[in-house]
C-alpha cells in the first residue's frame, strides 16, 4: 500500500476541525506524498481538495528559518532571553494583566497546554485568548449554559444513523468537505433527508431536500418556531424534560417569538418544522453562521432547546453537532486556552477548581477573574493597557474585525513577539521579535477534532533551519522567566501525561473532560497512539454523552434557555443599504499562508470577489467583473463583482482569505465592525452593513 520508499507515517490534516487522518511519505528531498488514512474514524480514507494538496504546501519558500530581533537575525539564546526579560520586566512594573498571549487553533494540544499554564499559572493573568474566539466561542457558551460543561454530545457516526441532517449556518460542502461527503453517503445509503438553513445558496444546497434562505440572524426566531411546533404537535418528551430545568420559560419565550421575522414564507417554515417533528433521528450540524453573531450563544441554545425538549440527544443518529473551523479548536478548549476558562473544563470562577489547578501546577497564583477576550484584548493593546503581546500562529492584523485598527494597535504595542512559520504575514511584519516555529509536518503532538477524537500529529519532515516546536519555545521562556521546574519538559509525551493527569482532577470534580486513563501512557504508546474519543478513563471511553439524562450542572439536569430573536447589531439604512456576509472558499485556508503555495488550490477561485444579486447589480449599473468599492462604517475594500442569485437581494458575500500580502485592497475584515455576542465575546462577522458602487463611479 502507498508505494515503496520510506515508510508511511500516520498523522492528521492540519486544516479543518473534521480532523481527517492522513498517511504521509517523505521523498527524502523535502517533498511529501499524502493520502487519506483508511483506518482513521473521521474520514475512513477520504480527503478533500485541501487535504490532498498538503504535499504541495510543505516547501521552504517563505519559511522563517532563524529568530529575528528588531529585523536582524540572531540566535535562540538572545531572542528567548529578550522575550523573557521583557515580559518579566513589564509584569514587575505594570502587573500581570499588562501582558497577553493571542494564540491559535493551529497549535497542538501540548503547545496550548504550556501556553495556558505559563499565562494562567505563573504569570498570573487570564489574558490568553485564541483565534478560536472567532470560530466557536458562542458554541462553548451555549454548551456550558445548557449542559454545565462545553460538551459535544454526539459523534460523526450519528450522521450515518440519522434520517434528517439539518445544516445551520454551515457551508459544510466547502468548509468541512469530508463530513459533507458522509452526509451525502448517508442520503444515498438510507435516504437521509438534508435541510440547509442559510441566507445564501451554497454548494451545500446541492443534494439538499430543502433550502431555507432565512434573513441573516433570524436563526433564533426559526428554532423558537420549531420549539413551539414541537409543543403544539405533542412531540415534547416528558420523561426527558424531567431531566431539565427551564421548560416553561423557554416555551413562553418561543411562543412569544412566533411572529419574529425569518424572511421565509409560512409554508416553508411549517414544512421544516413538521419534517423535524416527524423524524426521530435528527442531527443538527451548525457552524459559523450560528456562532459569528451578536446573538450567537442564543442561536446555539435555541438549537439545543429543541434537541433537549424532544430527548433527541445522546442517542444513535440524534443530536446537535457543532463543527469548528480549526484542526485543534477542541484541544484549545480542553486545556483552557480561552480567557474565560480554566484547564480541563474547570471553572475559573470556582475557588475549589482554581485551588486544585494551582496545587497541581505548584503555581504561585491562578487568576480568579476572566481575562480579555480577543476583541477586548486588541482594544487593550490599542489603548496601551497591554504592553507586551505574544501572538502564536495567527494573523490578527488581517483576521480580526476592524483589522486596520488591530494592525495599528499591534504596530504601536511597546513589545510584540510573533511565533510563526513565516515572516510574510501582515502580523509578523509588525513584530519586534520573530520566532521560527515548526510547521505541521514537522510537529509531534495531539489534536482533538469536532467529535472529541484525539489524534496524533507526527513529524515526518525535519525541522528546517533553527525552527523549534512551540511547546519548547514557550517552556524555554517560562524557564528564563524564573519558573524553572514547572517548564522543564523533555517531550510532548511528558506534557500530554501531565495534561491527562490534570484531567483526572477535573473528572473528580464531575467534569466531562477526563482522559486520566492516558495519564501513565508510555513514550512508546504515545508514539503509537491510535485515534480515540474522550472521555478515556478506567470506567468510561469515547461514548456519547447524555443518553442517561445526566448532565454536568450541580443538580445533574440540563437547562433549557429562554431566548428571543435579536436583529444583528448594525442596521441597514440609506447610507449602508447592504448586508455583508463573509466566509471561506473551498480551496483556501484562513489567510492563505499555506494554501497559496499550491497552484492547483489557487486555481479554484484565483482572486477576491463580491457576490451581488442581479437586481442589485442592475440598479447600481454594475456588470460582471467590474471593480466595486465596498464601504462600511469602519473600512473600505475594492473587489471584483460576481453577479449571482445565490445571494438574496440586499445581501452581498465576500471571501475572507486575502491579506495585505496577497490583495491589499481586499482585506475583508477591515469592513467588519467589532460588535460581539455579550456572553461569548464572538464577533459578528456575517452581518456587517455596507454600501457598494462601481469603482470608477465611486
Ligand atoms: Fe483536511 Fe478538513 Fe479536508 Fe479533512 S475535510 S482533508 S480535515 S481540510
């Protein structure tokens, strides 16, 4: 299998949260052959276009190969000492909350664990947040409200066992293609019905039985309507409701929300609600159209309410399934890499949890209040409260809302460190210190995908130049800051064992995340570790949660959360009459640091664009391929028009990938205002307001 030469190495695709297994074979000259791993439970051999082009993205073009301090190459010793000294001095002068880490779902769990331990345990601040804040923070908040913990109840296998799959705010066909292949396979095998709920007609509508092109932001109204229908149709599971609290208030709220606008006609809504009600096995897959919203947490809970009220959770073929954008968004949640979480799903606000973590780490302090979430963190950088910032594997100067203001804030920060694989990002160009990190195919560690499956990433290529693993860089700085023994790690296996042991303490507090069954894993077993879904303890492994009706709130009951529809924060009007939606393309990844290296991926859609409805284009005298100027209250872009009725009248869509490096006039997040969900802090990236005009007429 797989040809001759060097043996194949089993690893995990570094792109989306599906977490597909890959088999890698190095050619000995820096190249890599890639195929899907037939034994991996996430993909069973399948790969999408991005995964199968991974071998084209591992070249050393654009790689950062040595540390740089103020633009000059230097050795690790000088660079690490400078970082440690700067952070220590800043903390001594201005306190622990004057520094911050902004990290990434690209990091492996072991890297994430060390970053979180350094900030929360030893620096003594909770100012560590992650670009996952832009991805699934609303789901975390919704899960915690409903279940008591951030628990994904089900598993990918539920897709094959479902009779109805509902995609909400998810262009699964482009953003999680292998999962979409599994949905289509279920349709073929057992006639599974597919409903897509999305303002746009996307590739995911191909093969769907129903497309509900709702008004942007109206998801809560639609799921409240569903909840009311379930009640009126006698579909509430009374035995399961006894395992919950909040039913009466939730029902009242759902009935009161019945007239909220969805943009759909009554017959469409009725047909959807009846289909959902009649079908016992329903999986609701939701993603950024739900999360990236000022009512994102409420949208999540509106979906969870319907599953809880009917007991359609924790059983084969049933349940809500959040799909995340990044390969290790879940691992970041497990280690507590968000500003409002403690390690291993323990609570920052709980004194017993804090003292248990502090004792385990033998740490001087653990903060008792949440740190700054991403948007607030960069505001604090901009107004001078944050004086030393470390950014790891992410490009906030492009990807944060109000990206121009974020870029200016980073530029003005007294001390900025960037760890990355390249110096050629908008953010890396602003760094005082640049630290060369190993890339995906050079790293060793673990990642956790959307259905809680922990998989190994294994290095198959040597680290080029002076590049080092992130855990090693972070641990070295921790040692040089004076925290010695706590960061004296020899390998990712050692970090994993510590993480697994801490998770056992979390399990002792009744938390869901418990992999203590792996706390004594040997180096050899870690090297050979098979994909496995948590929890992994002496008595539990990888099963679905909540089939027993036991939840993680103190009374073991779930919470139904009364929610009401709210319009997006920004209102359209005469000055900004269009609603701008942003999103991914099939063949690009984030800010294109890797995917742009593959000519075949770049050939799919080669330049940035704006999708406009034909009626709007005609009214504005815009022809296909015209350049259009797009202005919002916070920024402006120039994009090429594509005229399509895939978007509704009054709405436009633009992809998010282009940067100051690749298309300076098309940095889409310069248009997005930094309005956030009040509970999750997640920005509203899909409902900006803009004006558009032909560029030569603007
Ligand atoms: Fe990689 Fe996601 Fe494609 Fe799987 S679906 S190959 S994880 S990008």
